[in-house]
């Protein structure tokens, strides 16, 4: 028997104590992480099929037509910069990728961010400082140059 795989992000409206489904965002692989941008204008979701998808809120339609799929393995985690302009994604492939909402065709790749260890969590300290944690039990701090 195959394990249950959720390949969708379900978005709900909350009205008092009533919950109603607003929409469903399809993915090609099981969803691994998601996060709303600090300004509330976007939702980003990652999946086990190596993709990161940015949705525009409140429509929950793709924010652009560019494919954010340059990881070589499952994307484990995503995180927004405080200014809601950049998204960082970390993967089983030991790579961190920085994506730009303003320039969706551009990205910065940090290869072997945690050599021989998958990235398990990312957090932005400010708009140019990213913290990564790997399965190697190391915590690293990265200076990120904004994509222009």
C-alpha cells in the first residue's frame, strides 16, 4: 500500500468558528513546506518534486510564469526575507537557492551549503542575512546580496 501523499495546498476562510475551503493549489509532488510573505501578499510552497511555487494573495494564482525548479532533489523548507522580496529554499541536495519576487527569472544558488547534508530549516535575520540549519547539526549564517 502506498503512503498518503498530499500534492495540494488547501486554503481556508475562517469566519468565527466556521471553516470553509477557499481554494486548492495543485503541486506535482507532496507539499513539504509553505509560508506567507511578511506583507501578506504572497504564499510560497515547496514540494518533493523539486519545485517552489509562489502564489499571489488573495487570488492564490501563480505570481509569475517562471519555474522555480532548480533544485536536484526534494525541497525541504522555504523562508521569506522580512521585506517580502526574496524567498530562500533549502533542499535534500545540500543547496540553498535565493529567489526574487521582483525578478522571478533570476536566482542565486549556494551549492553544498551543508556538504553531504540536507538543509532542514532556513530563517532570515534581516533582508541580507540568512541562517541555515542542516542535518549535519551545523548552523550557518550567510550574507545575501539582493538580486537585481
